[in-house]
C-alpha cells in the first residue's frame, strides 16, 4: 500500500461540504457588498500579465542592458518595435479590464471604456522617449551619488533604487492618465522586489536617487524636486488625513511633504505632513520632521540623544 | 577554438578533489550533529511545493480575484473542489515529510505520523470557510483604513498587508495544529514577498490591517485584538528572553506584547516585552514602548526630540 | 468585431515614430557617455543566469537540505560533481562577460581577460569546502541564537538571515578575487529576496547570525568579528564619505564600523563611521552610535526618551 | 575576443535589406490574393491553444486514466467541471477566430459569428457524454481485437489507434457543427502524433479499432459501420475527384468507400472510390480494391503474386 | 462589453448537467468492467514521467552526444551517477504503480509488489553497460549501412532508426523483467516520435539498422539475428493469430517471423507468420512473403508485375 | 515508512559500479573510433536549439499565419527584423559547432571555420526572400491540389505536406551551402513531426505538393520539376548503391529518380533508381517503377492484379 493510498484511507474528507461552506461565505460577502450574484467572468487586471509587461518595458527602454542577453545593437530598433507592439496591446487589454471594472460604478459604456483605453495607450506610448531621457538623469545621479558604483552599467543592472524609479516613472504616467489600478499594481510589484514603496501618484523630478532603499515609503501627494537623494527606511508620509467639514476624508488632498531641489535625506528619517523641505537642505539619519525646514538647513538628531546612547546602561 | 574550449584549456580543475573535500565537510558536520551517515532520501518539506500550495490556497479562498484569470463565476465550485483536492493531498505529503523528520526525535512511528498528518489535513480543511470569513473582515479593514484605496478589489489585488494576513491566518492554523515547520516555511515565503515578518504563532483578531508593511516584525507570543491597524517597520518584539531558574530559555513563554482592540500603531514604533497596549490606544511613529500603555492613551515622540531635530546643526 | 480589432481601429499608433525617438534618446546618451555607436552584442552578465547559479551553489553546498527534493544521500557526490561542473563553466562565461566589459576601460586584452577568468574560477572552486565549513558555524549560530528554532534543518530551510550569509560568503569570495560586478549582482539578488543588504566587500567572521533581517544594511568596508548577532533594520553605515585633499571621494577608504567578537546589535540600531564596537558590547534597539563603544558596554536609548514616549500626548 | 564578437565582425549583415525584401514578397502575395494591405491582427485559431485543449478534453473524458496523475476519484466531478469550463470558453474563443476569418468571405456580421460560436459550443458540450459512451465501445474493441492487450487501461494509455479515435470523434462533432477549420487542426495534431490521418468529415460507427496505425488515411466522405477493424497503412481514398458538367471539382461529393459492419481490413490495403465493402468482408494485406466487395467475401493477394515473390531472382 | 462577456451572455451552459451525465457514463463503464466504485487515486504509470525518463536514459548512455549540451567530458561520470540515481528511483516509482495495478488481478500483496519492483530496478541498472555496448554495434551498422552518413555522431543525432533501437533495447529489458506495461509505454513513445513500431517483446540481435523507418512494424514474437538491415514500411507480422483447441487466442505463442543473420529487407516488404528468412537472404521492396525463404535467396516482385506497371493504361 | 524509503531499503544499488562499467564501455568505443580520450566539451549542434530555430524561421517567413498569435500586421517588420537577428546568430553558433566538429577530419583551422560559418549565415539570410516566394507557389499548389482545402490559410496552418516543404527548402539551402549536418537535423525534425522524409540534398521545383504525406521518402539525389504532386507513402529511392571499380560506394553519385514537370504520383508508388519520369506522366497507386516512363504516360497496377484481388479466397 502506498503512502498516498494510506492517507486517503484515513482521510475521508467531505470536500463537497467544504466547497458548500466556502460558497456560503462568498455569497454572504457578495450580498454584503451589494453585488449581483449573477455569474460573470473575472474582470480585473492580472498581476502575472503586468509582471511580464514590466520586463518588456525595462527591455525596450534599455535594450542593451535590460533587454534579452543575445540582442545585438544593430537589431535594437527591430527589437524595440516588436516589443512595443506587444506591450501596447497587452496594456490595452489590461486597461480595458480596469476601465470596465470601474465603469460599473462610473456608468461608463463599453464603447467609452474602449475609447478611453485607446487614448491612454497612445499617450503612454508617446511618453516613452521622454521617460527614457529622464531615467538617464536618474542613472547618472545614482552613479555619481554612490562612491561604490563602478559604472553606469553596474547601476542599471544592480541598484534596486534605479529599478524602483524606472517602475515609478512608468506607473506615474499611467496614474496621471487615469489608469490608477494598473499604476498601483505596478507600484506593488516594484515594492515586492525592491522593498521600496512609492505611491504612483507621487511627483518626482529628474536626477532622483534612492540608495539601498529597503523600507522607503513615499506617499501619494508627495512632490520631489530635482537632484534629490534618499536613503533606506526614509518615510515621506502623511501626518494625519485631512477631513472636510463633515469629517469625511478628503481623498487626494495634499498631505505629504514637498521636497525641493537638491535635498538629501539620510536613512530612517521620517518626514510627515504637507510641509516643505527647502532646497539644498540635509536631513540626518533617523530625524523626525513635522514642520517646514528652511532651504540649506542641516538637521540631525540632537547631541543629547547621541550622548544618551553612548552612556552605557543595562537593557 | 571557441571560448568554451579556451577556458577549459586554461582550467584544469580537479573537480574530484573539490567533491571529496566537500564530502569531508559534510561528514564532519553530520558526525558533529550526531547523525547517522547511513544513506537516506531527502526528508524535509520543499519550499517550491509550498509556494505552489499558497498560490492554490489564495485562489480557492478568493476565486474571482486571486484565482485563474479565465475562471468564470459559474464554475467557481468546480474550481474550488478540484483545487482543494490537490491542495489537501499535497499538504498531506508535506506534512508527512515534516512529521517523519521530527519523529526521529519524538520516537513517533510511521503509522502514528501518518495518522497525525491525516488529522491535521482534515482540521485544516474544515477551517477554511471560517478563515475566508475572517479574511473578509481584514479586507474591509484595509479598504476603510486607507483613504487611497478605491475598492475592495484593489485591496485584494495590490496590498502586501492583505497578502501577509492571508498567509498568516493559514500558517497560524497549521501552527496551532502542530505543523510548526510548514507554518514557518509559509511565514518565510510571505516575509520574502511582502517584507512583513509575522511569526505563525502570533494570535491576531479580526479586521486587522497592516499598511505599507515593509519591516514589520510580530513575535511568536504576540496577541492582537480586533480592529488593530499597524504601519510599516513596527516591531512587536521580546524585550529579553525569559529564562527558568536554571538559566535555560523558556521556550514558548509569553514574551511579546498584548495589543488590545482598536489600537493604532504608526510607522517605526517599537513595542517590546509582555506588556499590554490598552484598547483604543494610539502609538505615534518611532515611539519606543516597554511598559504598559493605558486604554485610550495617545503616545508620541516628545516635543523636545522633535524640536531638537528642527534646530539645524552640522552632521 | 473583436475587442482586439476595435482597439486597433481607434489606435493608429505610429510605432515607427516612437522607435525613432527612443533611438535618438539612446544615441544622445551614448554620445554623452563617450561611447562608440558601432554595433556590438550585449556584453554584461545576466541576472537570470546568476539566479540559476545561486540555486545550484546552495544545492551543492547543502545537498540534502537545499538540493533537489528527490536527491538520495548515496548519490550526493555524483550530484555535486555534476552541478559543480555546470556551475564553474557558467561562472566562467559570466566572468568573461564582466572582464571584457571592464577591459574596455582597463585596456585588458581578450586573452588576458580569459586567463584572469580561468584563475578566478579555479580559486573560487577551491574555496568552496572552506565556505561550507564556515557556513556550518553560521547555521549553528542561528540555531542557538533564536529560541524559536527547533532544528538546524529548519534554520537552513527557513531563515532569511541564513540565506543572506550563504549568498554573502559566496559573493565576498568573488569580490576578493576581483569579480566585483558578479559579486554585486549576487548581493542584490540576495537583497531582493531576503531584504538584507550586505555589500560584498564586507568582511564577516564565523558564527554570524542576522535575525528577521529586513532592512539590515552592511557597508563595503565593515569588518565584523566572530559570534556577532544582528537584528532587523540595523545599519552599519558610513557617516560621511572621506575625500582626498582635492575634495574627490576616496574610493574604498575604510568608512564603515569595525564590530569586534561577540557583539549583539538589536533592531533598528544605527552604527555610523569607522568606529569600533568593542568585543562583547551590546547595542540596544534603535540606538544611534557614531563614536567608539568600549568592550562589554551595554547601550540603550536613554530613560528620558522612553519616559517621554509613555507620557501620553496628542499626535 | 569571444566567438560571438568574432562572428559579428565578419558578418556585416544588412538585416534591414532582408526585411524589406521579405515585405515585398508578402505584399506581392497579398495583392495577388486580393487582400487588403490595411494592418490588422492575427485572426486564425492557434495550433498551440488547440493542443492544450485536446489534453484537457482527453482528461475530462477519461479522468482517472488520461487526467492529471494526482487526481483522486472522489474529486473527479470537480476536476471535470472546472476543466470543462475552461475548455468551453477556450473553444468559444478559437471558434470566434475561425468564424470571423471565414466571415470575410461569407459576409457574416460579428454578432452573427458570435451567436453561431455560442451555439456550437453548447452543442459540443452537450455531445460529450455520448462521445464518452461510444469511445468506451472503441476501447473494448481495441482490447478484444489485439491478443497482446493485457487490460483496457493499457489500451487507453498506449494505443495510438485509441488516441486517434478519441481525437476523431471530437473533431467530427466540431466538423458536423460547422467548425471545419478547428476540426481540421485537431485532425492534423492527431495525425502528427499518431501517424493516423482521418479526415474529420469521415463517419465512423461504434467499436472501431485501428491497430499499429502508421500510414492509415481515411477520406472525408468515408462511411464506416460498426465493429470495423483496420491495420496500419490502410487507405480509404478517392479514386478520382468527381467533377460537375463544367469540369469543376464537386466539393463534398461522396468519393470515398462505404465500409459496412464487421469488416476487417489488413495492413497496406488500398480501397478507392465510392464503393461498398459488404458486411463481414475481410480484405487481406496489400490488396488493391476499386470495386464493390460482397458481404462476407475474403480478399487476398493472388497466389501467383505470392509465388512470384518466393522464386528468388536478382534485384 | 468584451467578447468574453458577450459569449457568456449567449451561452448559459449548464455545466453541472454535463458533469452529471459524464459521471453516469463513467459509472456505467465501471460497473460493466466489474470495478469497485469506491474512490481511489490514480494508479497507472504516467506517459509524461516516462518521456522524461527516456531523455535521461539516452543521456546517460551517450553522455557527450545525447546528454546536456553544456556537459564536459571530465564531468561525465558525475553526470551519469547523478542521472542514474534519479532514473532508477523514478523507474522504481513507476514500476510500483504498474505492479500495484496488475496486482489487483494477480493477488500480489503490496509488499510483494515492492520487492518485485526493487528486483527489476536492480536488474535493469545492471544491464545498462551491456546495453551501451550492443547499441554501439547498432550505431556502427547504421554508419556503414547508409552511404549518406558522414559520421557516427551524425547517426546518433539524426537517425530515427537509431533512436528506435535505443528505445527498443531499453524497453525489451523491462519487458523481459516483467514490466510489460512500462515497456509498452516506452515502445509507443518511440513509435510516436520515430514512426517505427517495435513491440517490446521482439528479440533483436546486434548491429541492427532500420533506415528511414516510417511505417515499420515488428511483432511481439519476432526473432531477428545479427547484422540485419530493414527499410521503411517493412512489416514483420502475424499471418493469423494461433488459437488453442477451444478457439481461444493463444497469447504469446510464436506467430511472427524469424529473421536470420545478415538479412536485408527492402522498403514495403511484408513478412507474415512464423516463417524463417534464411541467413543472408535479401527481400526486395514490396514483396509479400508468407513461406520460408532459404538462406542466401534474393526475392523480388515478379517481372510480369513490373512490366504490367510500365505498360501505360488509364487510371 | 514511506514508499520511497522502503524501496531504498530493498535496493542497495551500487551506482558507482554501474558508472564504472559504463565508463569502460565508452572508453572502449572511443579507442575503437581512434579518438583521443582527452576531456573536451560537447561539440555538436543541438536538436533542441534547432527546433526553436525552425519555429522562428516559420514565423518570419509567414508572420501573420505561423508567427506569434498576438502579432499585429503593422509590427510585422519589427518582428521579422528582431527574429531574424536572433535566428542568424543562433544559426551562426550552431554552424560553428558543426564546422569545428567536421574540422577535426578536414584540418580546418578555427579561424577558417569561423569565416566559413559567417559566409554561410550571410548567404542563408540573403536567400530568405526568394524562399518565401517559392513557398508561396507551394501553398497555392496545395490549395488547388486538394478539393478539401477551403483557403490558403487553412493550408498553411494544417497541412503537414506544406510544413515539410517549408522545412525542406530551408534545409536544402543550408545543405547547398555545406552545412550538411544542420540540414540533416532539420530534415529529421521535419520527418518526426510530419512523417515525411525528404533528404536535404533533394532538388525540388516550384509549386510542389505532398498530400497526407505519411511514409513519403525522397532520396538525396532526386530531382523534381515544377508542379509535381505526390501522395502518401511514395518512395523516390535508389535501386542499388552505385560502386566504383574497387567496389566502394560512390557517395553522392546520382542514384534517385528525375521527376519532370507536372507529374502526379499516387499513394504507395515506388520509383527506384536514376530513371526519368517524363513530364506530365501519372503514376497510379502502389505501382513499382524501375525504368524510364515516357512523358504523358499513365501507369497503373495491371487489371489482372485488381481482378485477382476481387476474387475472394481464404487468407
């Protein structure tokens, strides 16, 4: 008697019973959510499809570095055109799924959803060359910002901060065009592989660099200038959620910091609320900032704190 | 001459020699561990198999959202029954591997291991409908807890905190049934993809929500009430490991915090030891808490600290 | 008319135009980087290839735990020899790609690059048995350092800190032999899956253990003694980058801490600059250390800070 | 210098030139075929998709024999329902591709194509239980017809003739419903793996068995009764194509043999034209038959021929 | 509205109804076959598993020709040992499935089945070196027998007749050891890829060569001497199935030809019944032979037949 | 005790012993073949690589029919350029493997092999547009030659005879350029999937059509004119191999038939030797032809034979 049979013997599971109970749970949920129980197909974009899409987009933006290993430079344009065609039509399909899904609430006709999807795809495609140019400034910023970097190629291949900004710039374009769910999915795929969590709504200037990166969180309404440098575990968050006169959360209201040009924020710093960090300011590691910081200022943890830490005491 | 041949030519590696030295290293280790050197097959559960198992479990709990993209609603029950059958038998096989492995120490006969595996599989299966129902409260908590969330569907698709609690509730069931190694493996697979590290022993109430999540650590004996909300980089840890009168570590002794209902803990807060955070309390970002906190209290970093931070000084 | 056709109809994208604009962006970049525009093949190592290489290396170092599930102990040596052969030749190919790439700057002839690659492969192969032996000390350190660990096997299967040190010891060997780009790629692959970011240049003694691990950052010139234990979100970083008399960054100059034997560093501690933490010292959670710490010292956040935190105040 | 670079150096291919010439060839072809040059997507069913469909169909018809290896009998219905749902919707998509393609010529509106596809899918689904029942007679015929067969299970697993009749009965149903291109594709996939070429239009009664099978060809208008047995390399073909009064080929006109019940046709026999082989007749190996054969007749190659063959002579 | 939804709308399939009808069909079949309806797992060997097994076996017999492309000669033994271990244990598992299946009829206890499986695996393993040596004679025979062959390597890579004899010799060993179902499955996998159908029971001497091969059929009790050469579409079949006095088919009774050493049989020849083709005889193309042929004879189609063919007449 | 362990227990295989015996067998073979025993890497082209190459080649010749399912017509050129680049460089690598292998015998230097490979790749690339144009005539011939064909698209998707001629024209180009081993491998891959065995050396004119196809064999020196149509199981073979005055086989000497324009050859016909079938002749099914046939002749099996067949007699 095999192990398999043995197990079956001692295991008279009533699968049908569990299936029925799971069905009840789903029905209760759907009724509670005010949903029709009428059967339909799945109508949400797919994580797996978007994962493949991002691989293609990285490849077509940086063909000789992030594209297929056997690509030769004199076939770059063929590769890009062919990949672009596939990318745009996959994107169009996923967009239609998103728009149809949200159309239930927005009373959008299928035809309108389709036309909107086509518009977004066109605009996204047209934005790619400019995206590549601004990403080049980010790559240079990483190369110059880390003394350990040996070449721009190493930066493109290895740095999670560079992958995070590539993903963000693409997600942000989609977000700006109204594809908020796709944008969010891309941001979370990026979060899962880089540990860097940038909301696709965040506005980020050229020459941006995140070093190490694990634990960085950048909120939806954050605005970041040019040549900003950020280290791991930095939070650009909301202090509290703004509410309107009736106490309802005001969605999309500015609630995250404005970081002006040339700011550096060291690891573990927390910057909360719609405050402004002035141009050229430096925020030291682990600082906690909830008020405006003037241009050029240099903030650090107070001496007392550091001193306290160095006076040994039992823990 | 090809590159391959060239390399071979200049590379007269004695593979046999390295193989022998690696064998010596393994033999020394096995002897040091008091193991028999007698040949046997691999007897541990497989990360890869568990990874596939979790994909199936997510799918059968939320078929139209996390199941296969082409699933239609009127075939849900067929999909669930078919997936459940596969899941339970895979789980049974992995469980037997775990139990046989630990049986070496526990003097468990193969037959006893098998019967225990069958019991655990049955109990796990029976728990799934209740798990789905409590996860529905978590999904709603995420939707209501984040003003940026547009729909419960977006929450299920995108939020790492939601994936982490799905994984945890499944792992915790297995842990409670005695499958500690499988539970631990699932927890680590979840940690690797979400950045959220919840020990499968932790007890967590309904309507739980972790936002952003990277760097969250929740210890084995933590107890969390209902409607608790937690942000990234929060630690619910042990202050020190309790020892018995002989100085031995007391395994499993309560050493992590108790978080009562409706507590909110902001990013970076550290809560250590078997203390209680009273119902409705709020812990501000980056606070360091090692004593009980009364119900309803609102803790934040002291003004002095924030002030210190805003007085610029060189770093 | 299918959805696909509909979309095409409303979507008269000029792919050729976008391809041309992307080409212009690449050309501008290549000219700005002083590169020849002459076509060539891709000449960088591949993330995907290295990912497979690491799976093989984990398997050949710990065949019955991290190797293929169906491996039997009496075929271990055959498996190892066969895997080793594949590993070394794949490594040789990737090394040649790295060396040819850097050879452009270093005026290395193809023949010299090849001979250097062969030398590195040989040395790397010869180091594997010693690597296995030191990793055994790390496994034991993890087992003894975490009261929740039930067996050395669980430690090998589950602990991200153990996987991170396996990856690091392999990457560090390559780094020491001059394969800095491959070493860096391995380190980033490890970072992406464990959340632990160890620069391959860091020197780490035996019996090293990182628990939980997410957010740990260890810098290039850090030196860590034996029996050191580190928790999540610990940073061993640089305070500032040293510059020479002309203000240029001095690459490779010692700028990260020296951690002596038997030190324990709790979660969230930040240790910056070329300082020394004396043997047997303990750094408490979240401390911020920028000066030397004497041997045996125990540092913790000051009482005042903890007190401040426990006096409730509005946030 | 690597092999790759060397090759590139000596290989200044003008890919653009070849691409242009291939475009010219396609344009000439499309103009000659009277096709619009206006861009559109691919609109034909996919061999690969159909290959997967057939695997699913074999599995749902014979779940414990041709279904997934880990399927358990008490989950059969779940497996079948889930597979059936996937099969029918994949089939629906492929059908729409076929119907849209042929609609160009048939002036079928997209809506009509869709409605026709839905009708065919429904009818195909409804036919599956009857298909299973008639296939059971074929399996028994194979088991009884070959003295070497040990069990009906061996017959289902191993016999190419059985796989060919499973494929044919499914293809024939589609053919009868008007899905001639899908039917043809299935027939050719079957031909490629079994070496047996049955046109999907052929009508075949119950308890049909083909032994060995390589080289068997059965034409579109062949009609085969019950309990017929056929060996390898048998042809049931057309003698000549019937033409109408203007000399045009009459498509679909009966031109292949009628084989009545209980006929046996041995290897290599050729039966041509709209003739009838009477019930119970036996056609010996390699016979060449172009006229009706009465019921019960036994045909064989003439003695003279066999004799000739046994008188040795030089070749 | 997407195509998918449209289709669903017009397609209210009652999947449950079809599932029920298919269940009825299976139940009827199982009752008719005298089978228990009690649920159990699948208990037959798997085509897919055997397919992988054959790839491994080809590789370990001819490592530098049919093994993995990146294998180097100095790692051959490691590769073979590692592959052999996997092969034998996979074979053992499949054998147990076969033996348990047939044990139902043979009243074999699980323990006996297991012990028999172990015996067969051991004997099969021990036979592999001799199998390699006899296959070397087949490779040489192919090389010398076809003037178009340029090297023994080409023969091993390209010739379907060589792949067929490799498969046959392995299948025949299993058949002789009693693993008739596995042997049959291997033979059919070979038939499907080469078009050559050799029953695993056939006995074939050294230096055997089949050229082209499509359509060759060799029966279960055929006995073939050394240095025999056969062309495409040759049948070595049974004239009629021998029956015992009660009219029952006598299974396994000799009913296929004996081909002595050094015989050549040209394309399309049919040799039927337990006759003997004497040593050194040559059978011309398309001859039909049902009587013994003396040693050294040369048979061909009679002149009259050829002449008939060359006198033009209408068809 | 699991099945796995049980088996191991009763199965103390000495793998090392079998590995050693297999090594002895290889050593004997290598010595007998006059080969150096000095270790080296595998140096033969790979079936798997060529299989992928053929998929790419079919796709770039017929992008909207045999290319990727999601390809859109306005991206055809990008797809073709990108695929062509990959194809040519893969072909170049495989060619170098072939040339190096044969160079051992031909005393070709590595540099010469490389230069010859580059030449062949260039010439092959340049031939593709003409290959597409002649294949268009074959597609039309198939469409017009089979009354069952509904469209040229069906012909391209389904007909094995069309796939066989696509493969042959590509293989023949390589053969003519001297890449005989690659050509042979392609021919055998085609044989395995279509059952049609055309030697890559055969010369075939435009508008060629093979219907059904299983069992067709066309020899190396066959010459076929334009508009020739052939049915299944037709052999265009050699009568005997020509030898020179010393009795050695004369390789490459013309020994297969010349088929002039507009000939039709029905199923099972055998045409042997360097004879000529005159333009417009028709060879009936199963005829056996070893002498020249005049233009316009119509050959068929003699009446007597057909008559003999219809007079029933026992078999």
